[in-house]
C-alpha cells in the first residue's frame, strides 16, 4: 500500500484538482459569453442631431471683441526712405593687397653688382614669384631688396618684409 506522502500521487492529485477547477471555469465563461444581451431596439429612422448653443447678442459681441485682438499689428515696418533722394555712393575700397610672404633672397648668377632678388610666395594663388627692385606684381611694386629683406610699395603705403634667418632651436631674443 502506498503512503499518503507519496510525491507522485500528490502531484497527480494536484493536477486533477487544478484541471477540474480550470475546466469548470471555462464552462462558466462559455455559458456567460453565449447568454443574449438585453439591448434597446434602435430606431431605424434615427439621425444624429447637433446641439448648437443658443446665439445671443452679447455672445456675438464678446466673440467679435475676442477676434478683434488678432487684428492688432504687433510690428509695423519702418516707412520707406525717400526714393527721390539720391545717395552718393562712396567709391569702392581698393582690394586688400595680396598676402605675400618673403621666403628667400637670391642673387642672380650673371650679376656681379651685388643686386638681390626676392622670392615671394602668394598663398592665395599658391604661386611663387622671383622679383627684383622696381618690378611689380598685382598692383604692388618691389622697392629696395637687400640681403635681409624687401620693401613692398602699395597704394596703402610701404610694407617691409624681413627674412626669417633663425635656425630651428635658436631663440629669437
């Protein structure tokens, strides 16, 4: 004979009890779902009707005063300037001079007089120019060229370009 504490028998009994309760609940749910619903009969001639608010004179005035708030101009453009007045145009500013950099000074091989030529680099056009005293480039004239620098002459004035002769690691003091 089996004991009352047999685990297999207890599991089987639990399964039967839970299964039976679940089956009973499913039967009750099926009966409830198949029950007819008591509803009122719907009139076949029914149509929706809008319930509009009653318009009174005061309501119309209130609404128009509320809408008048949106008629206000928040910004008014300034009046146009006098078209008849002729504005004298100032002459256009001359273009800025090119950003030339002095990258070297050389002496021509054929010259024994000690004249120097400046090697100028234009980063805007990525070109290199070798020019001597008195020559011009893009509206600029080359002034005196010596062993340490060159002088540029432009409509804006004179600009002296110095040759950087520092060796890397030296202090410029």
